[in-house]
C-alpha cells in the first residue's frame, strides 16, 4: 500500500511537473515559430520537418500534462494508486517511477500501451 508520505511526495512532484509543462506549452508558439527563419533560408522541406517534430513534441507535452493533472485529481479524490481499469492497487515502485501512472502494469500491457 502506498504511504501518505509517498502520496505527498508524488503530489509535490506532480505540481512541479505541471507548472513546468504549462510553461513549456505557454512558450511553445514563441519558441517554435519555425516558418519565419525557414522562409528566410528557403528551406521549405526542412521547415515542414521541423514543424512536424515540434508539433509532435507539443502533443506529447500536452498528453503528459493531462496525465499529470489527472493524477493530481486522483490524489485529491483519494483514488490515487488505484488502477483505473481493474481497481487494484498500483505497485508503489511504479508510482514512484511514474507518479502520473493511472494503470497497473498488467492493465497497461493488456491495453497494448507501452509501460513507462
């Protein structure tokens, strides 16, 4: 069973991650305005590739932010550490390594999702 101390440590960590991710997303458009420099150098193909990579990074950042906010809600609701699928306890080591985890390893694997 996950201890209250571990839950609190994970909450603090998740709050920090949430703040950092929001900062990244807030600055995304400013820092990744790839079309302007690319036009200057006439690198249309390269600009497309750079924009695609930046956009994929933005999607991943948004997903991590969603997962982080969901974990914080579960902490607040008192359901943190319980798998959203099977309702069994998530291994403490998994929660320490991935505080935003919402599924146990078994359910994560059964869904065909990569276990992080």
